């Protein structure tokens, strides 16, 4: 699936790849850094995730829709807190 031109991967049972979704919503190439920061600030996010091996060799964090909403709320706060000031 593509979201604003970014590819967002889903597992066969509908779980979303967290870093893909963060990249699409934040419009940032630093999605992995943002995800690491969110997990550091909110350690409970680690328990929400499962590892899933897509076609590449790397295992990625995935979550279901309900748990993604929790991460998304924190992501929006992160984006607001880290936006550039003029």
C-alpha cells in the first residue's frame, strides 16, 4: 500500500510495519530514529509490537490497528515537539 507516495507494508493478517507508517506520517527519512526515540520515551511500546520478517532479511516491528493508534498519538506529539521553529 502507498500512503502519500511512501510504501507502507502490512502483514497477511493486517498488522502494519511501524517504521513504514512513521515514515509516511512524519514525512521524515529519520523514521527509524524517531521509532527508537519513541520506544525510549515509552518503553511499553516494545510490548505492543511483534517481529515480522518481510521479504527482506530484516525483521521489522509490526502492530495491529488498535496498538498503532497508541503509537500514532505519541508520534503526533513527537512531531509537534520536534518541529523546526522559525
